[in-house]
C-alpha cells in the first residue's frame, strides 16, 4: 500500500513548472563586524617606503593563503612575482599605533579582491575565499561581557592568517547565553540565522586560561587553553579553530557516493525550493532527487563527491542547514534554518 504523501511533496512537483523563480535570493552585504579576508594588519619598524613595500609583500602572502583556502603557495610558479607586485594590488592603506602591549607602529593594508584572485588563479590554484563562511565569534570576558572587535583582534587576525574570516557578535543583541557551558540548540539556530553561518566559536576568558566551544553546524567541540596573557590565549584559539575546521571542511573528494539525506523543518514551497537551490549550489553535490516526504521533512537521494559525514559538515557550515537527530533510513539528518 502506497503511503499518502503530504502536501509538501505535491508542492515540490508543482515547483517544476515555476522554473527558477523560487531559488534563494543572493545575500546582500556582509554581517556587521566581519573582518574582510583582504584586509591585513602587519607591524612595521618605520614609515619609510622600503618598510612599507616589504610590509605589503608580507600582507599579500597572508591574503593569498586565505584566498587559496589555507594552501601553502610558496612553491607555486609566480608566487615570488606576485609578492614583488604587491604594491600594485593595494587598494588602500594607513598607519596606526600598535597595542599597548605590542607598541610600535602597524600598517593596515586592504587589497583589491579581483587582483588577488587573479594572482592566485595564475598560479593554477582555484580561489576558495568565497566557499568558506565566516566564523561567528562570541567571546566573554571574566565579568560575562561580550568582547568587541578591538579586544578580539589577535584571534581574528590569527584565524584570518589561516584562511578563515570572522564576524563578531553584536554585544547589544546578545543576552547572558549562549555560553561555552550553556549552548542551547535553539539559541544557536537563531545565531546561525542572524549571522548567516553555522560556524560559531564561543569563548570564556579567565585569568591566564580560557574555555572554548566550537559549534560547527550543530556538533560542538570543547577545549581549554592556558597562556601567559589574553593575546596569547586568543592567538592560540585562532589556530585551534583553524585546525579543527581544517580537518572537518578540507576533505578531499572521493568520487560519486550515493546517500540518503533527511531534512526536517521544511515548512513551505519556498523552503523546499531554497533547500534544493542550496544543495545544488554546493560543488560536492552532484545530483539531488526527492524520494519521499513526511510531515515537515523530506528524504532526498544524493550523489556527492564526499562521504556523507563530511558532506554534512560541508553543508552545515554556512548556517542554512544544521545537523539534527538521526532519522530512520537516512545516512545523515539535517534541519533547514529559515
């Protein structure tokens, strides 16, 4: 006896007549506080032209690593020439005082996005800068207050050097939770929806120690770090999150793998169309077909270039999908975020 399919599946069949009209609208702009991958701050000894040009080269080397998704480009043909041409790729720059602990002078450099991407492309490396969503930073001081851009500079800069852009939580819009020890799933869904990312780093600073909780599409990874001061704690956290996300997101493709994906919380025809658009936009998803529907959930057949667990990590990173409780008959279970 055939199962009576709910209205969502009927609606999904009707969508075929509507072409691309329901596909997800492009995102407009960046979330407030996001650190651009094309912006770098480097220390300089003085404001001479020689020091400035040298700093441009150092800054460009960091930006190219970000654009290449963390790859080491030093052995690539054209790398040395790109560094020599760094001044020609600079969009704007200005000097600023170093932090009280650091002292000295810093040079902030903003590179032209198109010029950098062309330089990386000429080395035979595909640009990865747009494929990685930013990491939302929600780090609290000892008194529970949410740290701002200036306080989190070392963390943001270290993460950026490793190829990850960040976006900072707005202190005026964050309540007492979530915290490292109290990360309610529904609050995390709200943050993912607000900041358009499923990658969230929760932190709690203490005296010479810090607790961390990296949320990546639902699963949580917790650790504690110790260091001599807050700057070292934050730099260590930037490296730690890059290491963890690198293992999770930088998985090499494994050909065509068949799997079944359950997606819940699909409440309307618009949700269904946007879900398919999101899946088909991922280069690791080669084919998607709808197998069945039940309540607000859909069972999809997928051909992918990654193992299903790696695909789940890949799909949930941008905050439109989050991992959910296991569903019978599905290799991975996800939840659609409205």
